[in-house]
C-alpha cells in the first residue's frame, strides 16, 4: 500500500553544506521530499487525519509533509534514504496503538509495600525522643 504513495511524492534538490571537495558548489545533493497529505488519493480521510495528528511537527501550514536528507554526497543515495524515512514514518503513524490493560497489584507486592512501610515507621519511631 505504501508503495502507491511514492507516486504522489515530489522532490526538491539543493546544494548541501559540508564536505564535497571541488564539486561542493556545483552539485545539488540535498534532497527534500514533499508529500501533500490532503490531496493524496491513496489515503483514506481517517488515515489523513491520523497522519496529520501524529506528524504535526513535520507538516507545514499548507499541509505538506517535508523531510530532508543531506547525509551523503550522492543525490541518488540521499533520495533513497529520505524515501525510506518517509515510508517508515507513515507506516509508524498508521500503526494502531495498543490499548492499555489496567492491572492490579499482586498480593505479594501489597505485602512487600506494607512490610516496607512498617520498617520505615519503626525507624522513625526509634528516632523520637521520649519524655520520661
């Protein structure tokens, strides 16, 4: 399913900072992936809302999910890396959260807590100065 999203992704390329030797000012190796969530055909309305909520710190005011990569000197490698990150982000965002099952303290843990309370109480009682 996520492979279909790749067709809706747009890329922007720019010059990357960092090491690059002679070609550092000539080659645009930084890749910025842009994905318009609202205009996606492959995502349902519910999925769009979930992604917008969970990834809101990465989404622009226009509703575009933007990711950058400039780790390598190769534009192709950066493009692959940013695409992998994008697919992983979307997959993680759409993964349903596990429902918390409330648990009760075990009888042994209750006993241990009460025993420790008793020990602390005894310690403090021994510290008191008695008026006799």
